[in-house]
C-alpha cells in the first residue's frame, strides 16, 4: 500500500461544476477540500457534482465536509450530486447514515 | 505473528498516512481480509483525529503513540496522547450515526467515535498518567 496523494480537479460545464476528487481524503486535506469548495458551493446557477471514482480513503472528517455541503445545498435548494462512489467508500457512507441523502442525479443510486 | 510494534508521530494530520501505512503492513502480514484492513485503517485514523483535534494544542511538541499488538486472537491497537479524554469517554456511550430525519438533522461532526465502534470488535477509552488512550481490537478470523 502507498498513500495516494489527494487531488481535486475542477471542471465547469454549461450545467454543472464538477469536482473530481481522488486519493486519500483525511484530516490533512480538509483545508484543501474546503478551499476548492468555497468558490463553488454557494452557486445556485449550476449543479455541484462530486466525482469520487478515484477516492481511495475517507474518514469522518471527509464525510463531515460532504455533510456540510449537503446541508448547504439543501438550504439553497441547489442540486448536489455525488457520483462513482467506490464500494469501500459507500460502505462508510452507509454506516454513517449519509448514503440515503446522496443522489447521483442520474435517477439511480450513486 | 505476535509482539508489539510502536509508532510515534507528531500530533499533526500530515502524519496520519504513516499510521495507516503501518497498520496496513501489520494487518497484511497477519492475513486479515481486505475489508477488515480497510475498517482498521479508518478506526485507527479516527482515534488519531481525536488526539489531533482535541489534544492539548501545545503545537509541535505533542506526540501520538500508536501501539499495534498482534496475537493469535487478533490485532489490538492503542492510540495514546496527552490531553483529557473525559469528553471522549462520555461520548462513547452516546455515539450514533448521522441520519435522523431530514437533511437539516444531519450532523457534520461527532461521527468518528461512532465509526470506531462500528468498525472494530472492541473499543475502550482509558485515562493514562499523562492523558488518554483509545484501545481497540479487531478479532482474527476463525480458522475453518
């Protein structure tokens, strides 16, 4: 095993802001994730999408960040989708009870 | 494999990956299943997160001691740090998942202890002479 470097790649389309998040999402990178989210999480003109296909690790600190975005987007009535959740990450979303609040926006479970 | 391996890290988040890498090495050598190793990676990180976030904040000087102890029954991991664990011990009995009703009821914090309990077979918070230790154990799979 090697520690996978955390990386965020942002992309903007006509309909959405997409953050592709990969590597280990732990306490050390929470500030980096917050600064990537800060300029886009309040935008109501486009959907916000987190692509997690390359995510290799997450714990309660990363889940806490996702929960805070979930709550903010709900308050703003703005779309927020989480996609390509790896099985090991999905298991933690289920254990912590947040999986039921996550939508892929594709009409199916993320 | 039996005996103990000790790792000491500065109480800073940038060292958390080392704690997981060390756990991975030991648990792999003990032939734990992939899913069990993933569980332990999260649990040991959560214990360290607590020590980093609720430590005594004397920055740069504090350390976290992680002890991995393997025996025939499983792997015991102890995460010891300075600072009081009174809040931690109290929270252990009330740890719960995030979901309660609508999104507004979701809590962004406090999931760490819950995850430790959900992912490990035993979790205990103890006071030590200098601070707090979280001791947790994952049982080895039964031989068929």
